C-alpha cells in the first residue's frame, strides 16, 4: 500500500463516520427541540424524527416543524378564571 492508498482509506473512514453522525443528529434533532421546549408530545416527536428519517425523508421537515409548534391552550385551562371555563 502506498501513501496515497492510506490517505484514501483515511478519507473514506472520515466520510463514513461523518455521514453516520449527521444521520443520527438529524434523527435526534426534532426530539431534542421538543423536549427543550416542553412540548406535550415530545416522545411522539422524537419517534417521528427517527421513523421519518429512515422510512422516507419527505416527512422529516414536518416533524421538525411539529417540534417547534406551540400547542394552543384550551379555553379555560390554566387561567384560574372560573368564568372562562364555562
């Protein structure tokens, strides 16, 4: 093996490791965002991130958007006002 062959193998290994890292990070990203934002369905967002990334990248951005969307509060919940609950 020449020096050029060794260099080529090193480049190949670095590319494979980088690709695996990017795939794992992209799969974890929606779940991390949802947990950080205290999303009520953070576990579902995390599962959605992994499933959509490996079963078809098309819906992965939808899951990422879902992680950033705030769920609107139902009227009368958390306000402490008894009149709005009726």
